[in-house]
C-alpha cells in the first residue's frame, strides 16, 4: 500500500484501552524525537464535505485542518487509513505537534505506552464534542473543538500546537 505518512519504527498499531486501535511505543522514544510526520491529500472544505456525503465518513472523521478552509486527509477516495490516523486523544498526552504535520515526544515514552496527543493541539475548525475515555486523573470528561481556547491548555501545551491552532490562539489573544 502507498504510504503518505511517516511513523517511527519504534511504534506499532495495537488494540487500545482508550478507543479501538492506537499507536504504542515498541521501544523507548526520547523526548523531542519525531514520532510521525502526517501526509496525505490536501482538500478544501467544500471537497471534504463532498467526500463525506459520497459515503466516505471516515475521511471527515480523520481530517486535520491545516489552514483556514484546507484539510489534510489520508486518502481522497476514503479507501484506507494510515498508521498516523490511530493516535488517540489523552488529557495527559506524551506527544505534541510541531508546525503543521510533525508529531514529537513531549517527554520520554516507555515501551508499551500508548502514544497520545491532546486533540486541542490540532482541532480548531470542526464543531464537535465527545466523552473522553483517556482515564487520566486530570481528564476533562468532555472534549470539544473549542478546548484550544482554554488558557490553561494554551499554557500547558505552549510550543506543541499545530501552526493553524497557534495562529488562532494569537488572533484570540489580540482580541482580548
């Protein structure tokens, strides 16, 4: 199968206690190490909605907004997911985002540990909410596409938001 993304060889896909399948460390991943580089097709919001209506709902579910009106998806035809589509949300993540598409370890990640990130780091364009099942002590219980606006998360994840979300945070701060 053609791959558009990169996933570190120190990781694998396995059954996740958080949700379905997840990405797990097979060996120690050091703080700052690149875990994944997301790739795929870039589509407009209109194309994304059209694909979703054409019977490819997973395309919409796994899309990542990278700029106003533009989204990264694994496959325009909705035929496959890539390994990087299995990163689950956690309210106490061990990975974060650099730039648009690079996921890095925020701390050392031990073998067997699920690699997670907080969806607030990338999701600012969709309107959604879901019940969190990360199981962490600091769990927010309900995750929304507006969590990036929370000041405490902006402080907690400073330098680990995608470029798109970081730009939205800057605009929000200028309005305050």
